[in-house]
């Protein structure tokens, strides 16, 4: 198994757990759990592969990704009631999944020989789009749009770290590690310490 296939598996697993937790908050049946798990798990990677013209898309080439997501849905279906705060677990699992997915997306784009801007954008898409789809379908405010909260910024920082690692001829595994560490550190800082970026505040028009 290649490094980036492993990262895809890891991000699929953890994003599927977050999708299943959302399904548990909505009190859905097991099919609903599987739907949310798979949508969240493969959404970002699917868009990445389509844009990069990777044929076939990763989960079509290897359907075991769907099995991993479905297993995660089943696990959460039978254990979610034991969690004291499902939303807190969701946030931290999502932070971990974001870090892994950004490393996978940016690393795959880099391995295909794309330029730094494409590497950055693919990292952001892979990390953010699955969770965005999950939150939109569940009718919740997407995490990527929470006011002032660091989310896309974390993916941007991690993807930029991948591009910089390549510029300095670091190995793909070290670049992926640095990317994941930067992404997770920024997201964890936002969740735990309240790190924020300045937000736009409108002013009344002058008379």
C-alpha cells in the first residue's frame, strides 16, 4: 500500500465517523448512518480525483473504501449513545480527519507533478468538501463557515507546508507528516484556545 493510499484510508475512516455522529444527532436509521458516513468520507477525495482527471476515482477503483466507511457507520450506530458529548467528539475527530485528508490531497497532487497552487487547492478541496457536504445535507451551519473559526485556513496552511516541503526536497512521507501536523495544530488551536482570524464587520453607509 502506498503512503497516499494509506492516508486516503485513514481520512475515509475518520470522516466516516464524523458523518455517522451527525446521523446519530439526527436520530437516523442504519441506512442513514451509512449514507452520511460515505458522503462525508469520499466527498472531498472524489472531487479531487475528478478535477485531477484521475481515472477511475479512488473508491471506484477500490470499493473497499466504501466498506471502511460502512463499518465506521455501524460502529457509531451501536456505540454513539455512550458518548457524553457527541458534538465535542465530532469536532475533534473532524480536526484529525481534516489533517489527514489535506496531507493526502496535497500529496497526491504533488506526486502527479502539479504546481504549488494546484497542490494547495487540492489539499483544501480534499480536506474541506466532504465535511461541507455533510453539514449542508444535515442542515447545519458548515464548520468551514463558522464565523471567524479556523478551518479552511488550517487546510491552506497544511497544503502550503506540503508545497514548501517539496521545494526543499524533503521526502513525501516527511512532507505529509509536516502537512498533517500544521493542519491539526491550527485546527486544535482554534478549538481549544479560540484562535481566530479577524472577520469583516460592515459599517453603516455614510449619509
